[in-house]
């Protein structure tokens, strides 16, 4: 039975790998992932529950880091040893990547929830550069000197690019920076594991050792609400009142409906480290590409379920 299942996955990979990825016609896709081992971006071909990793696309060089927008199907990448920032249109993969217009040498890229803005973090000098107009007309709209605070371990940016959140877990500190460079520190001490703004909003979700907190009113009138009481490794917003979070204690992903006060839970035989929207409707990535299966979450009206993508099945296509 196991041998037959392996053959089925291989044949599925061959079939899906033969389908075009570019232009207006292509086979079914779940989305795109960054493969840090091969330093490339790869498609996840098929549908949730029956998908494989496809061949790497040519992004113009080794992809040292990538932030992928599931909404708009593009990626901001750092290429080569110079860490050159470029934009890749994943809907037209034969098109070379385009310059982002930011200096080389960024350490980290963070996209806003809808991919309309990004922040690039640099260590020499220690600055944050905010980019708006993504993906078609990217431009640096603000540079923030972080020489006093230092390079944050986590960051998040709102879709309009006006609000930046910086997390320093060792100091249990979260700092907000607005478009006028005003800074305000969250009064609560939080060991942050994940930060995420809600779409088209200045409301911030914080996942940490002590639970999940929703913060609004930044940067002037901060108000916080604890919406989950146990440790969480990742959090993301589905809508204004629906939140997804990872609870490692029960090895599950939980959907919290703030308006109805209800929960939906999907267990995962893995260790989820992220909740990242894919281009497929209602699909989120939970783990990174590795020698282990890639785990995904599917959210539907009927409920939540976790599914896996076999590791490196796409290599069978080459």
C-alpha cells in the first residue's frame, strides 16, 4: 500500500509539473513557498490534500530570503551575497525580477497583510526602510533610524505603510512607530513570537509566551485585549473578528471568532511555526519547506483541516 501511494505521488508530480505556470492558463495551484535549502521559490501544485512541490522558478539568482504575498502572487526577494532587493511577479514567472529600489544588504523583509507595503530591516547602519506601492510601483517612503532601539527580532507593517510594530523579545518590548516617526512602547511586557496587523487596519495581533493580544489605537491611544490565554507561536487575521492562532500545548491551529465567542480547532501532527496566507482560497502555510512534509491549513465554512505536501516530490520531475 505504501509503495502504491509513493507511485501515486510521483505520477501526480509528473502530471502537475507538465502544466504551464505562466500566462493566463495554468494548472491548479495552492500557492508559492520559499525553499531556504535550495535558495529558490517553488510552486505548490495541485489542490489542498493532493499537492506537490514543483520546480524552482528563475528569480535572477540565489534567493537568500523571500516574503511572498498570497493575495497578489508576487514576492519581494533578497538575491545573492549582496542581498539585492527585487520584486518577482509570480503570475508571469518567465519575466525577470525587477528592482525594488532599496539599497543592498537588508537582513529581513516583512510584507503587510495584503502585500501593499513592506519594511526592510538593515543592521549596518541599523535602519528600517518602508516601501509602499507594491507590487507595481514600489518606492521607499520612509527611513527609520533604529540605532537606539537596535535591530528587532520581529516586525510588522500595516497595509497603508503608516504604522510599524517592532518586537524585542529579550526586553519583552513592543514599540510602535508611526508615519511621523513618533514612537510609543506597549505598556505590557510580552515575549513576542509573532506579530501581524489585520488587513487594511492599524490593529495588531501579538502572539507570545503568555497568549495572544489584540492591540488597537496605536500609536497615541493604545488599548490591548487578551484574546487567548495560553502560549502561542503564530497568529494571523482572517477578518476583523476572526483570528487564527497556533497553540503548541494542544498541537493545534485555532480559529477564534471574537464576535460570536466561538472556536474551531484543527489538530496538526507537526509543530506549526507560522500562519501565512497562500494564493489558494482559504489556504495557509504552517511550516517551512524542509526534509519533512510541508503542512498547510485549509479554512472553509465547514471547518478547518490540516493537510500535508510530501517533501521534495517536485525533484522527481527533473
